């Protein structure tokens, strides 16, 4: 249908996309070279670490044999297991509370049209620009001045503060293109604003909430700078434990531990991507 | 009984006056269209009736109750949005059932009423689809079902057909009207399409720049508009400006005389207008009718128009079967009765 009307000299894909000019071979080569370098710098060090973890003797590359014994050693180190569990709990709490704060901050900023809007959103974003070590030092100074012992709640608050820009930005970006009429439609069928939020807005914001949870979890799980100032002895997180261990020992066990972390992060990202799609949306 | 009563409603956005003391009554069961160009305030008025905007001044009554201060969710209205505004994460069924769920209606009754509403718009087979899996026309029907399932006191429609293509739009017009009749729903329909307004409505409100220019039946609006604006907006019109002579003749500046369809005060400077189909082209005689020059015939398939030059204006005249065909450049006389616009209101 309608094919006869199309100009035969100007074939077009059926979805109406415009075909761009074909790039030159030199450009394509350059593009692949850049990509290759990128992966080399990003992944090669990790590859080295993974390889070292299989080395029976020492932290040396290339490995001089193959063993999985360092992985078994992980289970013999209660300090590390304890630290991993502490990190998990902390990261999960940070993810849930931080994302909740981020969602409400973004919703609030959207409805607030006052003169302080720019200042508030700038403030929420500031942890992106201020080095985390300064935020941590400031918090440390405060609790020191107030005479409070370092405890998990201060640590949690600090983790939330430094990761807050990510959920705020994610949710704000989605709200930016959000059709207000979807909420209004809920009001017209009798929903109060709170019911409209729960039944329409929040379910639709899932697309930015779930990625926020994942990214905040990973950032908190990996955080060293803030934790080193504010963690008390009961809450030695995994990065702190690794660092502490490395001061005295330097054996492939550390590489094995790191490999586990790399794999865990990758699996987490992969599963989440399958569940909700973290990458750019394909239309 | 008036189902909707709008009394002196104004709406100010900063220093822009979107609505200026609008007063309007809508009868129970009536289908009323609000017609006007974009920015005339018609959507704002509809949103004020719905409670999605608050008026700066004035009152809104629905079904005999003053609702001016009531929030949307207490007003018992059905609203259909221009882009349908269906919830993309919910099935067709859940889109329609949401309002009932919020009212804590029993599961069994929800099921019956949603099925009934979907049957009314012929979508009962697609209840489990997501909105994205439906065509534009189907989405439109879901939006309608969502609005009527609650048995609202009034149905408010904000340009609901403008997102559809032309053929579908005409089908939906027929369906919408029969649905409204079946349910006996008082409806307010906002549109910028004058044909849509004329063909669907019991009464039409023509708005311009935040005020109501005229309210009337489609026939009144089309045939006896009160202002030049209304005459020009609801159909094609050719305007004549002149001085009334002897009560029923309009003397134009160039000396031609146009008979008036209704008497006007002698000596008044008024404007009158004719529709293209009211004019008959004739060979000039010495009757004093406006004289023009025939320019050409435009063929549209189902009909044709003459183009006639009248002084420095070019006007269209409907060609009727059996009319004489004139030669290009031939002198013609325009035989017509012009309708005077509200005397005084349109002084030259």
C-alpha cells in the first residue's frame, strides 16, 4: 500500500529514519582503536588482578601455576566475612534510604517553583563536586566536637549524603519528561494527590528508582574515603578491611577477594539490567 | 435543571487574564461545545470546571452544589484528555477500574461495571492489553470508558479527538455522540474544530480572548452570528461594511446595495456577512447588487467553488449543480441577502 507513491530514487527505511553519510574507513579504524584502548586501560588491570588470584605462591604476574586455594582462604578469614556482611547491610540501608530521600527531593523540587530552587538542587548535587574526603572530614570534626562516638548511624548518614546526587539526578531527569496529565487523570477518577503518587507516579518512576538503588548500593559498598573517617570497629567495611590487611600482608588472597567483588558487582549489574534495563532505552 | 453553572469566573495567570467573568449554564443531558482558537481560554475554563485549576474569581456549581473550593477528586466528574493520558503501566482493565478501586467498590461489582463500560466502547476483548498495544482510536475509547465507568455527574472532554487522524475522528464523533445519548451524560466538549462543534452539539459556545462571544444552537451560531469574529470563525464568510438605508438595504462605500436578511436601524453603520452558499452569481442587471469579476472555478471533486473578485477582495461562492458557468473575466452580480451583525457592535 502506498509504495507506488514513494519516490523510487530515494529509498527509505520503512520506519522513516534518515540514512546518515557512511563514515570513512580511517574514521572507523580510529573509532575501534579508541574503543580498544579504552577497554585495555579499563579491563587489563582487572585481568591482571584476576590472573594473580590463581597464583599459588605470591602476588606476581604472570602467574606461575594455577590454584583456587586463595578462594578457599576467604572462608577462613572471619574478619573478612564479617566485613563483607557489614558492607552489605550498610550498602542496602544506604540504597533504600538514600533513594527514598532522592525521590522525595526530586518530587519536591519539581513542585517547588520558588526562588531557592536553583540553590537547593545545587546543594543536593554538591557531593559530586566536593571531594568525599572533605565531607567525611567535616562530619568527623562535627561528631568529634559534639563528643559523639563514631557509630553506624553517622556512617550511614555520611554514605547517604555522598551518594544522594545519583538518585536525585536520575529521578529528576525522568520527572522532567513526565506527563503531568497522567497524575491529573488519577485525580479526575477520584484519587487524592497521595493516592495518585502511590498508584501512578511512583510505579512509573520505577524506571529511575531501580537504577538508583543499584548505583547507590554499589557506590556505598565500594566507598573507602568516607568510611575510613567514620566507621567504628564493629562496622569495618570490606574496603577498610582490605586496606588494613594490605598494610601487613601482600598475598594472592587479596586478589581472590577482589575477584569475588568484581564478579559480584558484574552479576548485580547484569541481573538488574535484565530486570529493568539500566542502559539507554530502545524505542 | 442546570447541571453545571458557571458564574462570573475569571482566571488570571500573573498579569495575563485568561478568562474574564465568564457566565454559562449547562442543562442536564446537554452536549455543549466550547469552540475557539488556541489561547482563547476554553481549556482553562474546562479545567476550572474539573477543579484542575482554581478560578481567581467567580463560582462553579455542579448538580446544584457549589464546588468552587472542592478539589478535583471530590467533584464526580469524568475527564478525557487530549492525549488520552492512559496509565502506561496498567492494563486496559486496570485503567478503567482505578476509580472504582479507589472508591472501595467490591471486586464483583468492579468486574461487572468495568466489563460493562468496556463493552459500551467495544473493547471488552482487549481488557488485558497495555495501552501501548492499542491503536489511537482504541486508546481514546479506553479514556472514555475510564471517564464514564464512574457514572460522573458531568463529562468533560478536552479536544479528545484532535490526536486522531481524519477518518477515525469522524467515526469517533458518531460514537461519542451516541455514547453520550445512551448515558444521558451532561457533556462539555472543548474543540477548535468548528465542524466538530457544529455537528456534535446541542449548543455551541464561541470563545475569544477569555470571553464568550456567543452561545447558541449550531444553526444560530452558523446562520445568525452576532459578531464578525463568530461569523468568521465558524465558517467561511464574506463581510460587507456600509450604512443601512430604508431598514433593509446596506449601501456599501462603492455604491453597491446589498439587501439585508433582517432589518437594521436606518442610518446605522454596520457590518453584514454572507456565506459562500448563500450567494447566487448572476449576469449583471441594473438592480444595484454588488458587482464583481468572475475569476475562475475551483474543482474539489464533490463540489466546486467560484472565485469572484469584488473590488480589492477575492471571495468564494459555492457552485451549485445547474449553475451557469461564467467565462474568466466576465462581469457578474452577486445576488444574496446579507445577515446584519449585531448593530453598533461592528462599527466601521
